[in-house]
C-alpha cells in the first residue's frame, strides 16, 4: 500500500512539473533581421542570426563577400536594386553557402574584381539549399557552382555575361533559369 501511495505522489509531482514547464516556457520562433536597419552589413546580420532566421536585405548596394554558414533564408528586397558587389580574386566566391537548408533569393551578384575566375554563388558541402531569382552578372567565371552538394534547387535565376553559367554536382534541380549572354 505504501509503495502504491508513493508511486501516485511521484506521478502527481511529475505531472505538476510538466504542467508548470508547459505554462511558463516560451516558444522558440525564428526572427527576421533587417539590413541595414539592424546591422550595416549582410555578413554582420548573418553572424548574429541563428538557424531558422531570415536575413532580409533592403534595396541598395553592399560591397562585401557573404558567407552563409547557417540554415537561414537570405532574401533581398528586390532582385535588381539589391546588389552584392565584391572585388573577387582568383578562385574566390562572392556568396558562399556552406550550411544545409539555406536559401539565397532576390539579389544581383556582381564581380568587381579584375579577375574573371570568381564564382557568383558557391554552394559547398551543403544539402537542400535554394538559390532562386538571383541575377548573376558581369565577370563571374561561374555564375552558380554546386560542389559536393545535392538536393539543391536553382530556380528562376538570370545569368548575364558570365564565363560559365552553372557548374553542378549530382542530384540537384534546375528550373526556369535564363541565360542572357557570354563575354
């Protein structure tokens, strides 16, 4: 009888603890970080983001290399006036995605460097990434490169005056992209 009573007391204490946790715990939710409102650079916003967040970039020109090393959505306000320009060197990348489940959308990517052997967007060692509705233009040796990554989606991108349009590894999807010219 004593054993049964102790079991009931322990069960009631466990249930009460669970109810208290449910009542006072805060749900974790993704947030949106806006550039340049909260951070002056895209990379600074990414560095302060956590997995699941969105980094929203207002129209403007951003002179920087961008590394997406978290499972975030990097979204420009509008493709043509939201520009990432970088003075890339040989074998460099302007936007580099190294995290699975990341997305890059609505940017114009421009290589300002004299070297044409740079990549506009590189997805490397990542899976299930989405690269959509970007304009890759002016002196990128490769517009988008997918290296050692699979299950990525390249949809609605525009390629203008790049050496090569796309370099892919296995198991990726390309839909409705546009090729406008070659240097």
